[in-house]
C-alpha cells in the first residue's frame, strides 16, 4: 500500500509539473481572473473614437474661427468653410458609429466612492455632448440644403433632405450657431471636469479613457461592463 501510494504520488507530481499542464493551469487562472476582475478602462474602440471626435471637433471650431478672420469673398475663406462643413459631416458619421458600439461593448462602472450626484451629473453631461455632436452637424447640413448649396464631403455627392428656402435657411443657421456656441461651454466643462478629477481628486477618471493605465486602487463597485450607462 505504501509503495503504491508513493508510486501514484510520484506520477501525479510528475504530471502536474509537465510544461503543458503548467501552461494549461496558468491559462485557466488568467481566464478566471479576466472573468472576475472588474474592467476599469473603456474598450479600445470607444477610446479611439473619443479622441478622434475631440480632434475633429477641435478642427471644426478652429476652422470656423479662422473663417471669420479671413476676408469675405476670398478663396481662402471659402476653402476654410468647406473644410469646416466636411469635418462637421465626419463628426456626425463618427457619432453614428460610437453610439451603437457603446451599447454593444458597454462602459466600465463608476469608480468606487464616487458620489451619486457626480455620477448623475457626468451622465447628463455625456448625453448633452452626444446631443451637441448630433444636432450641430445635422443643423449645418440642413442649412446648406435650405441654401441650395451642395454639402462637401471628400468629393462625394451628398443628398439634400430639404429644398431651397432662404427663410428656413436663416432660421436653421441661427439655431446651428446657437448650438455651436453652447458647444464651447459643454466641451470646456467636460474637459475641465476631467482635469479636475485627474489633478485635484487624483482618481482614474481620465486614465480610463486611455491616457495611461488605471492604478490598482481604481476598483469599481460592480464587476463587468455596464451597458446602460452613457
């Protein structure tokens, strides 16, 4: 009995130490950790589209400011306006990709110890920004339709959804400019809040969007990905 036990133990130890057995055990352990550890970063696709949206919106606002500085009737002014409109349509296209991806991929849950009011305020800000990113390009697009001007988009012929109407064009343009002005405040508040979290509160709000890896202390209250939070 003792000899058999020793022989069996030897074979068990030998099998347990085989490289393929160790690799399989490590793989299973990694899969278990990945399945049970809360995800603290946004999915890579959403991070990429977020920073792409920021770059596009920076270009949109910079171009319209430059447009107002250039002489009226100049070729440079017309070119800058055309690129402003092209980037605006691009922003709309990117947002149309972001929203379904956000629902499919989900977003990480709120950081631990985040007050409920802060989470609700951040959620409202996100929805307001999405509203801006949809409304501003759409209004600009419709104002060009109402003006009877083709919508520039990298040489493509974009469809017109409404016919020429000068009165309607002026109304839509006024709303478009008002929404654009509101965008300065929304984007500024969003950026200011992110910087405040990073430099004053010293949490991982900004890091979760890809600037750097979150710290181990950035544990969330609920494991997994949340799909309903904007």
